[in-house]
C-alpha cells in the first residue's frame, strides 16, 4: 500500500480507498470490511489523541498500567528469590 494519510479522509473516501487497495492486491471479490474498520479506527484514534483530554487520559492509563506491570514483576522476582 502506498503511504497515505487516511486521517483526513471521510468514511466514504476510506471505503473507496479500501476497495481500490483490495482490487490492486488482486483479490477484487474480497470483503473490505476489515480493512475499512481498521482504517476508521486509526482515524478515530488519531482524532482522539489530538484532543488534550483524551491524550492525557490515555497517557495516565498507560503510566498506571506500566507501574502495575513493574510492581508485579518486582513481586514475582522477590517470590523467586525467597523460594
């Protein structure tokens, strides 16, 4: 696939693009639903991450997840040392 910015596309343009790419890959009868959904999700994520509220919320959740994983890893390491 060529490098293209789907975040600036409308849903209709995304659908047309997906059909074109499937045809270009040599499988014109293939269902484009999965590709369309992936492209729309990518667009929605990009738009959400531009919003400061959602960006901060995602960043906070990512930090909390990383801290939980690090704590669990430390606890497992301590359990291993004690055994």
